[in-house]
C-alpha cells in the first residue's frame, strides 16, 4: 500500500473527499447526479476522519486474523469512519489500507500474497502464461493474477499437475 499522491489528481482525490451516492435505487442516483452537476464543486468537500491518513492500493489484499480483529474493534469505537467511507467511490482500494495504516499492523502493509506481473509497464498486469510457471512457483505467493481461460490454459494445467503430484 502506498501513501496517496492524490492531492494533485482531482479525479482520484474526489473518491474520498466528495460524497458519492452508491444507493442502487435509480431515483436516489438521479438526485445525486443532479446535485453533482449543479452544486458548486467546492461544496460538499469532506475531510478524512481524525487520525487517518489516506492510503491506497490494490483491491486484492489479504488480512491476518489479528488484523481483522483489530479493525473490527477499532471500527466499533469509531462510527465516524464507517459513515465517512459509506459514500466514497471505489473504497475497496483505500478503506482497508487507510484504516490499517493507523494500526499496529501499518509496518506490514505492502506485504502481498499475490503474484502479479507488472513488467510490461502497462496500466494492467500481464496475463499469466506457461512462461510464468517457474516465477510463480519460486515466488512463494498464495495467489496469482491475471489468468485468461484460453491464454493461461497450459499454465493452469501445469499448476494443477504440480498440486496433484505433491499430494
């Protein structure tokens, strides 16, 4: 997880400092769309709850039992945090990271359990293929991303074969 650099990026910053109605009812969303179109941009700006510093990261994360227990206890005491994040956009990319950034687990943030190949420098990870097999195996990661049912078939079969021969 990383400290955000959103202050210069209005679109990303607006995920948390502006209200976003996520109610599934069309009438509620229509009123919100109207409000956002006609209410001045500087109205409705919110501040991060006290003691939190916004952090962001992948929506793919794993949490230990102690981290989950700490978070549940913390959120019971801090109702303002749940209320704040209820109307944010894409909160799965910064809710857990931000809350755990204020925890005793903060030094462990960034230890990922996923093998993801970002080597191409694209805005999305590489589709995993058989050529990735040795790197995936050597990584010690519990999970991997990004598989394609056709392009990754040989790799998926190799992973299945390895698992089945070890057990």
